[in-house]
C-alpha cells in the first residue's frame, strides 16, 4: 500500500488555501487539497450574485501573510476577492496540490494504521496522517420550506448559485430574504428589472457602508513600505475590536449602535410608514449587522416594493401573501441563506471507537477551542464550533486557527505521534463558553442562523477577536493525549 499523505485538506476555499500555504512554509510535504468544485475559491467562487461584496474592509479581510497592496477599494467586490484567492494559489504554488471534482463521501479513523481514510464519490480513497476540515460553514444553500415551492412555474435562483444566463431585463422579480446577501442584490436588480418586490420577514439593523477607492499613491506606499500595510490592517483590527463592545454584549454601547442605525434609516427613508416597516424589533447585533448605504434608496425606487405581509405560499405564478394577494413573478430570487446544520460535518466522520461525529453533535456541535474534537485524533477544523466573529473579520479568526493547527500537525509529524485532545479539557472549555454565551446579544431573544432551533449557540465566539486569537497563540500539548504513530505494516499481528 502507498504511503499515506501527511495532510489531507478538505475544501479549497480561503481556509484550505491558507492552511496549505502555512504547511508548505513549514516544509511539510505530501499535502493534498480535495475540492468538490472545479476551481478554488469556496464561498467567493460560489457567491457571484450582482452586488456581491465583502462588508469587512479588504485589508482585514485578507491574510497577513499574503498582503495585497492593490485592493481597489476599502471594501472589495467578490470578483476582486476571488482574484486575490487565485493569486495566492499561483504565488504559493498550490495548483499541483488541488484535486478538483473530489466530493468527499466519508472520513474514517483507522486505528490499526493510525491514519484517516477519506472516501470520495467516484474516486479511490486516500489515507492521511492528519486531516484539516476546511469545508466552510456557508457551503450548502438553503431554500426555505414554504408551501408550494415545487409548484412554481417561473425561474428560481438562489443567491449563492447565481444563474448568469438569466436576463433580468424587464422582468417581474421577487426577492425573498433581506439578510447580508439580499441587501446587496436588491440595489442591483432594481437597475434592470421591470419591478422588484422584496419580501421581508424581519427587518435588520443596517449601518452605513462608505466605500472609498484606493488612490494609486496609497498603493505605491503600501508596495514600497510593506510595514504600512500591517499598520493599516492593525488599525482596522482595533477599530473593529471597539465595535465588539456595542454588538457582542448587550451594553449601553449597543444603544449607540442602534442610534447610528436609526439615524441612517431616518436620513435615507423619509416616509414614516416605510421607516416603521424597516425598524428592527430586536437588539442590534443579535442578527448579523447589515452594512449598506444603497438598500434603503433602492427600496424607494419607483419599480421597487417592500412586502411585509408574511408569505402564505408559493403559487405556480408567484407568491401569495397571507392577506390573500397573489403577486405574480417571472423569477424568484432566494436570498435565504445557508444550511448550517451540517457545519463541520458535511460528510460522515467516524473517529476512535466507532464514534460518529454527527451523532455526538446532534444536540449541538462542541469542540476544543473550536478546532479539535476528542476522539478524532490529528484532525483539525477551520471554522469549527463557536468560531464565528460577530464584529470582526472571519479571516482574522481563520489565520489564528491555521497557525495553531499547522503547529500541532508539524509537532505530531516530526515526533511520529498522534495528538488527541483531552475530553476533560474540551468539556471544561465548552461549559465556560456556553456560560459566557448566555451574556451575549446573540442569545438575547431573536432568531438567527447563529442558533439551533433549540436556541443552542454552536456558531459564535463570545468575546473579542484578540481573545480568540490569544487562545490559539500556541498549542499547549498538555491539552492533548499523545500516542505513537504505528503504520499498519509495523504492527505485529
Ligand atoms: O442569509 P441570512 P444571507 N420566508 O440567513 C429570510 C454571510 N455573508 O445569505 O431574518 C421569508 O442572513 C430571513 O428572514 P429572517 C454572512 O455571514 C457575508 O443573507 O430569518 N424569509 C433573512 O432575511 C451572513 O450572515 C457577506 O426572518 C425568509 C434571509 O432570508 C451569511 O452569509 C455577504 C425565509 C436570510 O438571511 C448569510 O447571509 C453576504 C422564509 N421562509 C453574506 N427563510 C459579506 O459581506 C429565510 N428568510 C462578508
């Protein structure tokens, strides 16, 4: 049997690419990235809807080990972010590591051989001494379970699987959902469609998003003096840390965030009725803040209507709301988010002693520091349980995870050992985490994708980004049990 891979990375988006770069920089050979798509890029390859952009400043929404002096704006659009990702793949020589079209069907720990066995649809299995699960929390789209959805005779499009062949010109469009994706799509659709009806179930808190073009002189400074890029990144980092005080916990500063949101609404919407429809009834931060300066103006265009009556059903010709009106639509855009129920376990993962991760996580996902799970040795998660930032860049959290897992993997490979996080440490960590989560805004009563139907929060980290990064600064090997790596052929039967 051929030698196992040193590391198998599952997922070729931001996290998988970052992990591969750092592993290569540690001179770890024999790495492979398994990607179900045909291109790298993950969420930024998939989310190409009109208006798709990042609402975190690009300097913070990028890796510190791959700075980009050329960001065109404060906030980048999805095409520019995808270019950045593709450039990393080429600059760091990652193309040969990619195995595209590899949809993982299962990951199983083989105790006898001390390796993970990874199976695929339509490809032979591979073995690896360590696995990085980098499949992303927002990889699987969610269509709402609205009655009659299958009976609709028009065109259906999900925001994260945009149909670029569909021509919206002069069409009657319905948009369901007004979360981060919906508020970016609507301003673009009103420019081309005959009419746009926006179906809002819950109005969200929106803050202004002012996007400046980066001047060439600034780019030149960044290029000539790379330290200035770190300074700019740090400035954004600490700026966002201060925002945490207003949105992670219910505090007097939450009122300040809400006052900014109300002022933004008052400035942009003059009609009192419309303003009332758009005023949230939950604490700012409980759902993700919306960063937009063009959603409210788009709603007030002559060809746009906000529909706040709940949807009763979808009919063959459009959408019927509860007061009995049937709104005809040529196309329905579902900006209804993602199925996060399988986050971390998009495929069956079985660990030591026949443990099945999906079963263990059926009452809520739990991991040690979001990254390792007891009974699943030499396996690390990016964007695992409770690693979501409510106020900062996902990339900051991802970079901390990557540096931690790369250290742990290189330690294990160099010593021929298997690291398995201790169950007691994992339990203590999660008891403390859930206690802290009770005091956060996310648990203050609204419903969001951050919480399970039972109200369990397996998504967010209850603290500052600096605390999250700090807890992953170095690996404490006392947190792990260590056993010897014994390839099958060395074991005497
Ligand atoms: O999805 P969402 P999203 N009937 O789940 C509504 C990231 N992101 O794709 O609030 C009617 O937030 C639902 O209503 P309600 C970011 O992490 C980042 O917009 O549940 N409506 C809501 O309005 C974000 O958090 C960027 O009452 C229904 C919407 O659909 C995550 O992606 C940009 C419904 C879903 O909102 C998800 O955002 C875009 C129903 N049956 C996205 N079911 C950046 O800029 C659902 N809805 C980085």
